[in-house]
C-alpha cells in the first residue's frame, strides 16, 4: 500500500511540476513524462495480471498470496491515477480511449470485489451462525423426509402439496442454479413457502388427530422454509462474492488486448 | 454426579455395538464442537447444541436457541424422564433406567446417516456454477478484441494494393486515430501512410517536405556555428509540429524562443526585448542593407536616401501652395496603403509630387514638362524640342520663344545652314537647362545636384527604404484604428534624414508581453516574429 501511495503521489507531483515541453500544444502520452507514465502503467497492468498466475502457484515462495492480493488492490487503484495522467485527459473514440475505458471498468469491478470481500463474509457468518451450509442442507433433507412421513397420514390433497414441496429437495426448492438465480437470493417464488400457506389454509378445516398432524407438518415446513431462505441467502452472498470476477477477469484480458493494440498502434504509425 | 452415555453404533457385520462412557459433573455440553462432553459429530448439530444439567431434582436439557425434538415435539428444552426420546439433529437419545450410583443414563444413536444420494444432491447445490466460464470469456475477450484492434495493421500490411481492402483499412484506421488532424492535413486522414511512411519509424521530414517545399530553416545550415550547430542537429519537423492534437500544429509558446534567446537577454516583449533594428538602404549604396539599432549610443538613426523633404512644411495646417489654390495635406496625400492593406505604396514623383512640383522648363513658351529621370533624358528632350522649333516646326501648344531664331517653314537648307540652326537650338536648350537647375532650382528642391569636373550635372541616386523591419510580420491593416501619427511621429521633422519609425516604447504603449496585462494586448514572440522566417510580409 505504501508503494502504491508513494507511486500515486510521485506521479501527481511530477505531473503538476512537469510543464509539458512548450513544443506540444497540450500534454499527452508522447512527452517524456507521458512515455514514462505509460511504460509504468503498462508494466503495472502486466504485473496485476500475474496475480492470476501467482495464486495458482501453490509452491511459489515469491511473497504470500495475501501480500500479492493486497498489493494487487492498492497498485490497481493507483493505476487509475497513473493512466489518467498518462492520457493527459485526452479522450476520443479510438483504441487508446478504449484501453483506458476497459482499464477503468476493470478497476471498478475490482472495487466491487473489494467491497464484496469486506462486506459479505461478515453477513454470511451472521446468516448461518455456527451452522454450515452442508449441515443446513442435510437438515432440510431430514425435514423433507419427516414431512413426507407425516403427510402419509393426511388427506391426498395435503400429501400432494408436500410431495411437490419436498420432491428432490435441493433441486425442487430451487437452491443454487444460474448466476442470476443465485444473485436473486430469496426473491424467487419458493414452493416451500407456497406449501406452508396452502397447508395452513387447508388445516383450518381439520380437527382432532388430523389437525395435530397438520400442525406438526406446518411446523416442520415452516422450519424448512426458514432454513431454505437461509441457504438461499448464503448462496446469494457466495454468488455476490464471485460474480464481479465474471466482469473483472474477462475485462482484464480485454484490457490486455486493448493495451497491446494501443502500444502497437502508437508505434506502428509513430 | 456421574452420568452414563452409551454410544450405539452398527458394526461392520451389521450388528449393534454399545460403547459405554461415564462422565462426572453437573453440566454437560452436547454438540458437534470438540469441546463438548457429549460429542455428536454431524453437520446438522450445532457446535454447542444443548446443555444437560443434572441436579437433585433430576436432569434437564436446555437447547435454546436451538431446537430439539422431545417425544416427537419440537421444543427448546425439556425435563428428562426414563423412556424419553430426544432427537438432536440426526441423533436419537433414549433415556434409559440408570444403574446404581449414576444420575442419568441414555443411549446415543445416529439414526439418519447421510446417504450418498443426499450428499450428491448437496454437492450439486454447492458446485452448481453458472454455465458461463470466466476462462472462456477471457479467451474470447482477449483474442476477439486483439483481432479487432490489430485488424488495421494487418490490412495495412497485407492488402494495400487491393482497392476493397484499402477501403476497409481506411475505415479501420479511424479507430487508431489518436485525435483530429490539423485542418490542412485532414485530406490525408484517409491514408495514414501519407505521413507515416514506414511502420514503426517516426514521421520523417521527407513526408513533410513533399508538400511543404521552400520552408526555410531557423538557422540556415551554412550559418550554423557553435551552439546552433549543436542545437539543430537532426531535428525533425515533427519534434515541434505534432499532429493529431486538434487544429493547431505550430507551437507558439514563447518559452521555445526564450530557451535559446533568453541567453541573449531576450525573454519577453514587455520586459526584455532589445530596441528595434532597422534595415536601411542608402542612396549611395543601394545594394547594401545597413542594419542600425534605434536609439543606440551613437544618436538617432539617420536615413541617407539622398532626398530632400520637409514633413513640417508639407503638413502645414494652413495648407501648401497648389496650382489650384492652397491645399491642406494629410499623410494619405502621399502615403497610400497598398492592396491588402499591409504595406504602403512607395511614394512616386509622378503620382504624389508632380501636381505641385511641375517640371516645366519654360512656362511662358509651353506647358510641357521635362521627364522625371536621368539628366541625359532631360537634356535630350530639351534639345529635340528647341531643334524642332528652330527648324520652324512649331506645334500648336507652343508660343515660340523670342530668343530663338527660326527658319522659315518650308525653306530648303544647306547642310551648313542646318548645322548652324542646330547649334543655336542646342545653345538654347543648354541655357534653359542651366536656368532650371541653377536659377529656378527645379531639381534641387528634392535632389542633391552637383556638377562634375566635365561640367555635367549629377543627381545623387535616391534609395528609399521600403521594408524597415523586414523580419517582422507587422501589417498596417491591423493598425488602421490608429492615426499614422501615433507611430510615425513626423511633427517637427524638417529633413528627409529623420527616421519616423516607432521605438519599442511606442509599441509597448499598446502591446504587453506574453502574459496578459491590464489594458494591453498580449503579444508573444510569434506575434511579430516567424520561426522559419521567409514568410514575413515585408520580404
């Protein structure tokens, strides 16, 4: 972090001090400072991309992955300053600005990631408490079986509801699934919740043994509903901690391509 | 107090196995956490799921906030009696009759083992990832974009000769364009190679010179010595003239000039600029240019035009004598602005002087004038005129002078007689000539006239300076708001030698330096000077 701060401060200071040679009408990437900032930024981009390599090198002793990630975040943020100064605040519809825009998008998605990693782990702990996701899923399975057992003694309509709500459990209650579904969390129509409502409506007409059984069923179903919601929320948090990477990683590679094109195009037609 | 816990499990052979353990204490924790005295290792059990409390009154389970099932009823806690069945997650605890000396005895059995099918379902949930692959997306983004962005280069390298490909490259090249071209170069935006002749080689002067012929160098190569020899080595046009930066391509920052000229003490028009230097042409040496600094130690600058002229006399507010009465003259009577308004038309005798300063040689005889030119022409004209009269051929506009004997018209002359007549006419012409030059001082009003040893009159050659500051880009057109006298103060001037060019102080009354100042026109070096020279109006 200190390196990043020093880098930013130095770049800003030099930029402020550096009066672009009077030859140039306005500052741009072609002054000596422009070339220097550009080279530095390009090297930084390459190094930032190397995090993906480093974190897969489990046996590497080149710093800790934690250290690399921390530096990745801070140096990545400082890149915003360096590259903006390199641009000389000149933007247009071309390869060069495309590279800049991609870089900004990558950094923005990275910022989302930092936010996610700061916020969601705490929420996940708060959500599941000392339970694990696996344990909760097993409990849901147990509750399903219990519901089915109770429902055997109840009328067909109830049995049908329960069967629908517990079939294949994890698949039918729609846990997990596509990225979009995971992100939606508990905002999807939930068969368990619907079943609870149905059972309560039907149960009002029952009496005696049936009513008691139905009561047990509703209680189990309600518990399951709570757990299912909790699982969904957990999956949602997990998804939130992942989904920014779907933007960050491909955009990074798009940036690399644009950067290569930027450098080549600048020197091809020098 | 002691309790007895019996763990019931199934052996490999499928038979139940009982393992008894005795624990001492009054409080026992039940849960999957290893700190629990009664350890139930299953994910469906909380770390500390419940507490078992033993006292004199009996045994009690407290599970809040977790739930347990006590005899098929879900509760947060329960008092235990023999025969009770308690479910904690997948475990079933059955309270058994305690043996002697034991407060409580129960068996623990894992009733719902996690089936393979179940765990598969769980892992399906955990592992279910979106069909999108980050890696695939990355490859796509990288190679897709790279191909797209490098296409202009590929097209440029491969197919410049094919018209269709060329057209494509024109379109693609726009994505590489880092900024708008200068106005004059916009016609080349269709073909980068016009200027960028070779890939990966900086724009060469060769490309610039293809159109910009005749651009002079700031310091001509043959004049480079010392510092300038070093300073201008291998400087490319493009080092100063950068395109793709909007409309302006020529830098006009004063700093550029001051970088070198600052060493000579020239850094700003308002504060550090030497007195103007005039380029004078002398009448005696018309091919040479005399460069004189105004207001230097040797006194005021003097022009040697070999003319005589009195501005004060001509600008008399009561007017000057004129064939048609008195006439008040202004500057513009003689000084006219040339076409375009930048320069002034040179003053000409015929146009500006002759109305008053007539060159009539014998006004009583004729209104004719001698030509304004070399003395020889004048003499020839007079001899021809009087010879014609003497020979008796008198034009209608001439009253024959009395002192010239004439031949009767139509008379036949012998050669001797003829020569006699000519001699008389020549003598008359000579007389008139002397009268003009010496008595009436027709020529010497404006010219310095002398007589050679051979007795010939000589008029000193005249040379008027037309471009006083030939290097400057000054134009009169942009100063028309000012009366002439603001800069060219001729009041009190009685000699043609007086120079009426403004000193720098006069310019500074309106023009400030490069930095804007109140009430002044910001004027940097480029306001008056050109880097490459040769483009000035006064050349």
